[in-house]
């Protein structure tokens, strides 16, 4: 190759690599987003680890609560801070203002893609819960995490839900008594919920009853299960149209799967739930199977939630377990059928293509292969 051509080639490479280097150059302060964290409110920043839409505790005279400011560099901001601030101000005048007005004082509210959390507990015993603000974000993150799990398990996506679920957590019994009839339409001094198209639940964090911090988390998971399940697809709660097994069975399934046992029974006195620790249900169901004492599948699949005995709830849990973890995951299809008021036998035929008796046999075989008669230690 003639020398001249070498020269041209070398120059081209130089120019290209210089251009590439230029394109690679980033503003270290803002990572080329044009936005940096607001330095004024650095110490009170929201500690969410999952997506957050709004937080009523994000207030700062400098940034107005957006918690960001424009970088000094020349990069155009990737997000419109003025629009974000206007949206935050508008949001404050709606639900947070309604709560403050009714309760007679400001109460912290934060919103994420699937939940709105009203939080009044000064702190919780968790490394991310040392202040009211931090605890609020810990619990909103947990609710969002649960939503993702729930949606995957039932086979739903965002457009299958008609509204965000509102969750309220109170540190004082009097506040639960005041808030529950207003937002859940059900007076209660413990836990209450409104299911359907715009679900709400309200919980009093009674430390005399919930000794460990995770018990509050568990209570929220139980109530969130009912709310999400009632809302998904059609806004119909299956618990009072003979579909209690998919409703309470699933709430207990999450208690067993995510915590160390079942602590919550809806509408049943609290003292009937002592003694149900993790692993016991599995062993109890297995022993009933071995002794030929499992009830007919029809005995507990056409009852309302309130009609189910503690034992029937346990068998409902075991059937939900089969529908979620068995060879063909089909819990979502059964939940949908129950919410559409389809009789259980008809639903089995449509979903599994077999008779209820064949389905029951397959359930028994799965229980025999997967459940141990010895309680698990955890
Ligand atoms: Zn910058
Ligand atoms: Zn700020
Ligand atoms: Zn916050
Ligand atoms: Zn329940």
C-alpha cells in the first residue's frame, strides 16, 4: 500500500476514535441524566428500593419534594422536574388531604404502581424501619414485591387490575376504629377490608397480638391477598359466592409459603388459630390422606369464606397448593372460575378436562408424593 493511503487510513482511525471518545464522555455528577440528587434534603430522602410514584413525606423547600435538582453541566434534564413537582402538589391535595381532614391531623401517605399506603407507625423493628418515613418505604416496597409475586402466581398482568389497593396501618386502636368504617365500610378495632373494584384494607398494629415485626408483614400479606384476588379480572370477591376455597386458601398459602405458618383467619375468633405452625398443616393433611379421612373435594369447594371451618380452610390450602405447585399450575384458572360463579365440578371439567373424581385422585396422588407425615422444622 502506498504511503499516502496509509496516512489517510491512519487519520480516519484517529478521527473515528476521537469521535467515539467524545460520545463516551459522561458527566460524572449526573451520569448524563442532567439531574442530581437534591443536596438540601439528602438526609430525609425517601428510602424506597422499588418504584415509587409519590410520597407525602418528601418535602423540601429547595426541590419541593422531587428530591432532585438540575445538574450544573450542559446535559438537558432527562425528566421534566417542573411537571413532576406540579403532579406531586396536585396529588397532595387529593387522597393525602382527605385522610388528613378526616383524621384531624397529617398522616403519611405514599403511592407506588400498585398500592397506596397510609402509614402511621413511628418505627418498626427492622434495619430499614428506624423512622416512620423509612418504615413507610419498607412496607410499600414489601407490598409492591408481593404484588409482583401474586400477579405471577395467578397469571395476571397490570391491566387485569382495575385499581390500586389502599393499605392503612395504624399504631393506635382508636385510629383503626375511626378509619375502618370510613374507608373499609366495616368497623373494626383489629383488621378490616373492603374488597372488589377499589380495594382497601386497614390494620391496627397491635403489638400485644403481633409480637414480632414480621407478623405485621404477614397480616398485610394476608389482607393484600384478599384485596388483590377480589380485584383481579372482574372486581368480584369469590368469598361470598361459594368460592371461599380459592380466597382463604390462597391467603393461607402465602402465610405458609412466605412466613412460618398461618396466623390469620378471617371472621373467626383469633384464639382458634393458635397451634397452626408451619409444617403442621402439611403433616396433618398427609395423615388424613393416609387414614382415608380427607373430605370429599366437594365438601369444601362450594362454601363461602365465612362458612368454612378451620379444618376446611386447611384442606382448601392443600388444594390451592396442588393448583399452584402441582404438575399443571392452574390456580389462576380456578380463581377466575370461582369469581365467575361457575360451579366447581364444571370448572374442573373445563380446566383439567377430567371429572372431579379424577381430579381428586390426581390431587391425592400428588399429596402422597409431596407431603410428609412428619411436621417440618424450620
Ligand atoms: Zn451533569
Ligand atoms: Zn430537596
Ligand atoms: Zn418518602
Ligand atoms: Zn382471610
